[in-house]
């Protein structure tokens, strides 16, 4: 009977146990336009400018303890300091002396978040809880399109990392007045900055109601965005511009419930795809008055295809990398051993140790190359290997000579 030496399997997992890779990871995600149409905030371009409203919103958001928040209409600081341009004499206004310092997103959420804002105005921001998730970079803000007037609306994207694996995130806020410009902005974002068929979380105040409107921006949205992503949010109304609190200079007035439906729309939307999914509910975060939008408060989960287990199989001096489950957006694997780097873009992803790497322990680092970025780099010190022994000579009768004893290893 012929005995075959089994491959050595080295499981390099980001998770505490292999079984946990199949468990969905749930995140609390909030989409929140915190601005208003209050004329008392006109000089601050209708951003969140009233102290009592900010304080009530901070209480609500801290109770939610979110992991990810997409903000629109944040009152910015340097280098886009609206208060320096438009100081206020209204003591309830955040631009009145003495001014409150620091990022408004940090005042709303408290410490422990990394905040990145758009690079043109600083009005749209993404906040991510440190220690739970990581942001791979700053927000990438799409340029102003030739057919659009720059009125302060921006569309942004970035990558967050769940257990080190990339998830593409959008923070959208296209033009509220010009439907053709809005269509072009949405198209530019999803066709120019968001890869198809990757783990994605879409958030924003999109200034279009796909359930009640039919302009050219809605036509594009339904044909090219809603067809690629699944809604986590519902058709529940999120925008109420005709509420009594919008006339209040103190920030203390509350709106009656139910809210006045005049002019109300569903424009704060959350969608997901690529192993990311969830459900949202609409909630006020202004304590009953001061904002014209309601927040989307979502429970979002990622499945095992977003955070797969990585396995390195070894037979002799040949290595191969495998993934359980294999992400559909996997494009290759980078192997690094000392000063040598090899990229393999074909399944199975393989590396053969070179002559100078044999006969000694080698540190191997593997990195998954995905359509929306790199996965985590996993490092392991491998036992020494030797080239396969030559075939034993045969005697006159065709029988093999005695086998030479070879050392064994485990890892």
C-alpha cells in the first residue's frame, strides 16, 4: 500500500475560532442629516447651529452608541469655519461667543470615534468607532461636474475595515434643486468611485424619493442603484420641512406628533450589497424639534464572505492559499517571504519556496487582493522545508531500495 504524506494545513484566521467566521457581525449604523431650514441658521448655511438642538442630538446619539455614522449638514471647523465667516449675536447659536470648540461630530458622539469629512466644505462626515472598525483612508470627495453649480453638495466614498477586511462606504448628498445635476452626481459616484459587486454600505441624504417621484435622477437611481443594492431602509418618510420648530430661534420648540406631512419625502436612504445587509428604523434624534430630517437607525451585519477564514496549505516547499468561503470579489494573493514578493492571480493561489528559503524557517506573509482593496496581512513563521527527495534506485528485480529516514514536522 502506498502512503501519501498529507499536506500541512496552517489556519491563519482573523477570528478567535474557525466557527466564528460564519457568524454575522452586527453593527449599529446611523444615517443622519442634522441640518434644518430654520432661517435663524441662514448665515450658517442651515447647518446644525443651535446649542439646545445639538445637546439633544448628542444625548440621543450617545444612547444609540453607533459604530458608524454618516452625517450631512455638520457645522464645520477649520479650514471651513462658518462661524468665523458668520458670527452670531443669538446666544442660542453655536457661532455666538463663547464659541464651542472641536469637531461637531465629536461633540455629538463623544470620544472614541475617528471622523473624516468631505474635502471641499467639511459639511458631510463619516464617524467610525475606534477599536471596532477602522477607516482605511479619508473621505474621497468627487469633483464638481461641469453641468453642476457648486452649491455645497458633495458625494463621498471611503473604505472601512471589518476585522481587517474592506467594505466600501458612501456618504452621499447630491444637489437638492437640479434633477439632471443630481442624476449626474449619483452616476459619477457609483460608476466612478464605487466598485461593482463588492461589500458595500450606501448611506446618504440623496435628495430624491425613489418611492414617490419620477424625475431623471429617480429614473437613474431605480435603474442603476436600487437594482444593484438591497434597501435596508424603508419607504417611511424622513424629511419634514414644514414643522413649527423650523421658525424657532431658541432651539427649544418641539414639533407636534404626528408631524405635518406637507412636503414630506423619503430621501434619507441606506442600502447594502456584497455580503452586507440590514434593517433600519426611522427615529428623531433632535429631541422632538430643531431638525427637518429624521435619522435612519440601522442594524447592519456582514456575512462570512466579507470576513473569510484564510488557510495556507503546504506540501514540501510548495504553498497554496485558500479562503473559506472564497470571496466573489477576490482577485489574487500576494505572498511575501523576506525580500521576495510574489503575486498570483489564478486559483489555486500558489508559491514555491526558492532555494535560499529551503532548509530554514521562513516568515510568510499573505495578503488577499480584492476588487475594493486589500485584505488583512497575515503572518506566520513556517517550519523548514527541504526539496523532495530523489526517487530511490531500483535493484535488478525492479524493487526500490530501503527508504532513507526523513525528519517530520508539524505546524
